[in-house]
């Protein structure tokens, strides 16, 4: 089971480079475009991946506790990604329905 350190690393990763596109798309699809559930699933799956890796770079360097402001930055980033995913999904629906 992932520890708080794994989740901290996921939040830091989101702040620095954003989500992994394929993993985000998979979570979004599995949760049938329910963005809140997709976010939760993404966080859990990525934390599990980091746990399996055993030593993500952020943990090796030591990890300071996150401040509330940092969590809001990560959350804002996730919401922007959801907006982008929604646009991509809308375009795909339009293209598919025109054929």
C-alpha cells in the first residue's frame, strides 16, 4: 500500500511536469469522464506505480511536507488537464459522428 510519501511524490510530479498522459487518459476513461473519480484514481494508481519502483527521485532527496498552497497548485493543474481532456473528447466525438 502506498505511503504518504508516495502521494507527496505524485503531487510534486504533477506540479513539475503534469500527469502521465496515458495513465490520465486510462483513468478518465475508466471513470467514464467523471473527473473527480478520475483524479482520485490517477493519484492512487500513480502512487502505486511509485511504490513499485521503490525509490522515486523525490523520495531519495528527502521530502519536505507540502503546504496547502502547493496542494492547490497541483489541484489547479489537474483541473486544467481535465479541461484539455474534455476538449479532446469533444473533438473526437465530433469527428466520429461526422463519419
